[in-house]
C-alpha cells in the first residue's frame, strides 16, 4: 500500500488504532524514578512524542538527560509495536529544533510486506521486562548473551562497554560518592522521597514493594532510597554480575534519546535471554562522578547510563509491577 493509498476511512481507523496501541505499549517503558516523563500527541498518520516537563526531576535531572533517555525507551517501544503490527514507519528525531521538548515523530507510510520478527519478539518482552533490585544469585551472564545485548545496543547507534574488574571498583567508589553527595542535599532527598515509597496508587513512582527490605551486600551500591522497602531479598551478592556502560560520541539531547532507544533494545534482548537488568544512574546524575565515568571510558565517549546485568533465580518471586499512568493521561488525540 502506498502512502497515497492511505486515505480510505478504514485505513484511517486502522492507523488511529495502531498509533494508540503504540503509545499505550510505550507506557510500559522504564523511566527514572518511574516518572514516565512523556506525552504523546496523535493526529492522522502521526504520533508525536514530547517531554512532559511536569514529570522531569528538577533537582536530580536538571538538564533532563535521564528524562530524555527514558523517553527514548518509550520511543523504541512504540516503534516495536508498529513494526510488529506490519506498519511501515518513518521516525524523525527532534523534528522541530525550535522546540527541544518535541523529541520524536512516528509517521505511518503504509504496510510492510512481512511482519518484522525481531520487533514481534521485542513486543512480547515489553510487558515482561522489569527492574530487579534483588541481589544476584545465579551464574555469570554467558558471553553470547552479553554479545547479543551489545549488538542490540550498537544497532541503535549507541555503544556498550563492559567494565573490567578494576573498573567495577572505580564504579563502586563513584556510586558511593554520588550517593553521599545526594544524601547530603535536602532538596535531593525531598525529591527522592516524593517519587518513592508507599503504595503509589497515583500511577507513578517506585512502590515499597520494589525496594529491597534491607541493605543488599554489593560491591557497587544500589540506589539508596533513604528507607528500606518491602521487597524480600536473599543473602546474595553482585560478584557474578557484569557491569556495562551505555555511551556515545557526543552528549546532546539527541544522543540521550538514542541511548534510550538503545537501552530498550538491549533490555528487551536481555529479558528474552533471562538476563536481569538494574540501571545505576546516580554516578551519572552527579557531575563529578559522571566525569569519573568518562575517565573509565578513557575519553572514548560520553557516559549515559550504567547497567548491572545478572542472573537471578527465576523461581524466587520477583518484584511486583511498578504502577503506570493510564493511557488517557499520556495520549492526546487531535
Ligand atoms: C534512565 C533510568 C535511570 C534509572 N536509574 C535507576 C537507579 O539508579 N536505581 C534503580 O534502582 N533503578 C533505576 N531505574 C529503574 C526505574 O526506577 C524503573 O524503570 C521504574 O521504577 C519502573 O519500573 P520497571 O522498570 O520495573 O517497569 C532507572 C531507569 C531508567 C530508565
């Protein structure tokens, strides 16, 4: 079907349905503190993605780098939804240079000859993917799984560096320093307290059920939420985990958006292979430790996010789903 042919009322209905479905699927995306800092506008053949400034963390993320990265994950989820449904789509990133909050546009151009099988696989993994803050209990991640995750990231124009054991110690020290810096600032703590804990019925934030019930034994400290949650944890450690860093050639909003798309591709690939993912963003949030992450990369690029990749006993009950905003709170129809 050509673009011109997409004028029949039945097509318009099918396209509207597909775009609504794509934006709804994108709602499953992970985001910093589960802020879900995205807003979608649907009109005709197009679906536009915007940063929702009301859900950007003013203290933790003043430049909106982690919000933009989170929106990039949502953009990739939406792309996978459309590709898996057999739609041919043009993706434009930063379509309006005068509006930095306008992050992307997906335009349906027609049908594809065949369904994209990788997208179909990713679409099935989207509702299964989740953040797991439990200690690591399993074997090290197999090299071929790490290679598949790296290849998925590279396919989205971002790079993935696997830290050596010495670099993991440097990361541990940076993460510790970042946590202490954040703990010393009341504005930082207030923002963290606003978005985490409790039962979170409003559809955003991290519930206590997803926060470890006591301190975990780790080399690299996980996020200090300022209180313990209700997530039961074992006595495991993070010794068998792999720590990887998403990075790229420059440090602009477009790079953060692409890094988010790469995070989605890598995390869905990990989910499909039974590899658990835990983002560590504190060392990126604090300027000094972000610089230390850059030194680890030997100035080969700019760091966007650190991830812990591991195997966690799938038989042990995992964390419950973090809440999400309803579709009508994130999608505008015009
Ligand atoms: C950019 C980004 C940074 C994140 N940083 C952290 C972090 O430092 N520590 C942590 O425990 N979780 C972190 N997360 C995970 C989010 O808290 C999680 O995605 C969110 O609560 C939704 O839960 P879900 O991933 O289980 O759907 C991060 C996620 C993203 C996308």
